[in-house]
C-alpha cells in the first residue's frame, strides 16, 4: 500500500500541477505557486512542517455545519489548494516566526471561503499558542460579519470534545470565549475599539467596504502580537475605485515581483479568477476560477448559472463577479478597465503636444464637490485615424477632502506639494497636484478661473465646452482670455456620437491619458444610459461615484472628433 503524502508534499505537488497545467488555474494562482516554490529554495526561510501539520490537523477535527456533510456530522477534509494556502500562511517561517502577516485571497462563491475563514479564526483563537488571543471577523454589516462567525460558533457548540479540550463554555450569539486566558473570537461591524490588539483580523467580502477604516484598524493593532495574521477573503466586486480593488492591484504587483522589500515579502496573495482572453461562457472559465469545483460547488449548478447569465444579460454581472471573480461595475462600466489601462502613459508631457490643435471640456458639476477640466490635444496619423491625448485637472473644496476619505490620498499623499502650495496656488503653475483644494466648503471659482485662463493663454484651445446651465460666471472671463465658448447640452443628442467615438478610441488604442488616478476612477464609474435606438448619455449608479472628469473628457473628444466650424448638433443620432 503506497504511503500517503504529507501535507508539505501535497502543497508542493499542487504548486507543480498548477505550473505544469495539470490543474487548470489562472495567471495569478500560477504566480503564487511559483513564488512558493521559490520561497522553499530561499536560505532565509524554513518550512515548519510541524506548524503546518498542527494547523491542518486542527482543521480536520472540525465538523461541517452546512449541507449534506453537516447532516452526516462529517469532519472537514482540506483540499490540496487549501493545504497549499495553509503551507504558505502557517508553514513558511522567517526568523523563527511566520513569514506572512497579511493575506489577500479572492475566492468565488460556494468554494468554502466562509468555512475556511472561520477555521482560521478558530485555530488562531485556540491552537496557536497565543496568550489572550483576540480574533475579530469584520464586515460592513452584521449579517456579513456573521457569515464567518456563525459557522465558527456552530463548530464549537456542536462539538463537546472541542469545548472540553480547550475549556470552552457554550458560545453566545456574539462571542466565543476562552476563560483561562480571556481570549475571544467575535464579529465586529465597522471598527473594533482603539484598545483592540488583534492576533487575527478577518475581513470578509472586502469589496463591500467603502473605505479602509476596518482594514487599517486591524493592521495597526497587529504590532502588539508576535505572529499575527490579517486575513482578507472576498469575491470580486463592482467598485474599481474602492479600497478592495486598490489592494488587489497592489497584491498582483507583489506577485509579479514589481516590489521586493521586507514589507511585500510579508504579504500573501491568492486570486482565483479567469485570465484575460478566456471566454467567460466556457467550461474552462468555470474550472479556472473555482478551486473547489465538484466538491463544495457542484459543476452542474455552476453550469446552470452560466447558461442563465448567457441568456439573460441582467444576470451577467453577478455571475462574473461572484462565480468567476471578474471585477466589473454594476450594470457594466461604459469603458472596459483593462482597455482603459492599456491607454495609460504616465510619462506623457504636455509640452510635447503643444504643436497640435486642442479642445477643452469643463464640467463645473457642483460648488460643493468636484470641478474638472480636460485638455484634449489631437492629430490624425498616416492612416487618417484620429488620436486623442488627455490632460486632466480637478478641484474640490478643502472641507470635502476633510470629510471624504477617498479624496485625501489624491490631495496629499500622492503629491509632492505641501499644504502651503494649495493655500498659495495662483492658477499659473504647470506643476499641479492630482487634486487641487480650495479654501472653505465651496469650490473657489476664482482659483478655477485662474487655471483655466492660464491654460487658454498658454495652449490656445480652439474651443472650451461647457454645460450651458453651469457656465454662468465663467464665460466672460474665458472669452476675455481669447477662448471660444461652446455650449454642450447634457442630452442624448449631444452625447451619443462623442461617447461612441470615445469608446472606439479606447478600444483601438487611439486615446492616450496620463494615468491620472481621479480620471481613472471617474471613467470606471461611468455607465451609459441608452434609449431604444442605441443613443447614449453618461450616467452613474451611485452619487458617490463621480463622473465629472469623464464627462469633461467626452465633451473635449466630442469637439475634437469634428472640425471646429462644424458646430454641435442636437441631432447626433436617431432620437
């Protein structure tokens, strides 16, 4: 009878099977496997098989709490991909402690991610030899926090042997306590208290979080522990401007080796999704994204969901995000994120384009929020295809920055400029921050006009396009500076052709932008509202998801796609 493989051997074999193609998986899983095999060769790292076995054996002693396995009181059987993850998180050691402090995992629905997270939480509470361990599972609402805590609580209260082994009283609805040392496991909504010192912080469905408060609170509290773990587990979501997607991009860069330092060496990433170019309607896509296929997630069930999504476009978004871990905006974004990203060139220098004609689009939006302008230089290539080069500016009142966490990095952290810079800014500098703050709780129109006038006098736009309802107070100053003002009504008729050209230019690589983070965010928030004839105008799903810069860019491209003397026509499509 052949000898069974050790957990360590299973983890190595899984990694090799992924890289050889024996097991179907995506690029990011392959990168994680390659990283693991490379780590095993490092002289500064060790594989603690005892620690790995201790975790795996603990998990094997836990009972299922859902479905047919729970009915039969079956114990959990970790699959190779889960043992691979455990080998990384609990087996790899550096300087006598675990290598990884943070973990980011994208796992589709029905692949046992809640049970997985619950078992990690219980292990960190009971079996990790941490005195007075504090374990939290956090989410944006109580029902989601309970998705991890409830199975953990049921595992305990249905297992008398487990309670006896660790001296546990029956858990209550909101806490599992260890009387001997005061350790506890509890759900948290929002943020734990300032005095929290998590040994383990679990962030479930991170894609639902609108800010980083919970994540950051967990992270800052880890410093008091010798071997803590911040474990993020999520499906994909629909907010590519949110903290989860930002973290996802950072982790992908870590997996690709873009960063290599002590901090990134402590961050684990495992993302199950489909690769670019894989047909989401294929069986290959199902197998690539779902590591627990035919175990906790039934293939026939998943195939039925896929067929329903193919036939019903309204179901496609939820299927792609929850079962394939594809990031999209709800109702689909107007511009594909990957296509937009390919058009980015952070090295673009505006001085290299001043020989070209230029159009400006200005969206004054709201006095208490964003104001934006986009300069669009353009020229035709040898094939007669028009290319567009975008340079964006954004203004916002200082009070809005103070009260809106998302704006703060753009206004400070990502800029070399000091607060004095903003306070003294006269509108005439070429070097401007991503987000220009104006004093008070309203946009300072004087500051905005100074910058617009400076751009007009420096780059000589052929036209400056405004929404006529919001241009009062600007027109005379800009005309005095030499600008020709064009009214751009916010109607389907005005927007249809510009939006179609904007989309086509992105898809074909004819549009070029500086990778401006706010413009990126605006573009990803942009959806299109179409009538029965296919005519379109911009829309957004949520008032918090700003599209002002995207609208300014479309206005500028809309004028640049025509010759200046053609004028804007209301009848740009069949209305």
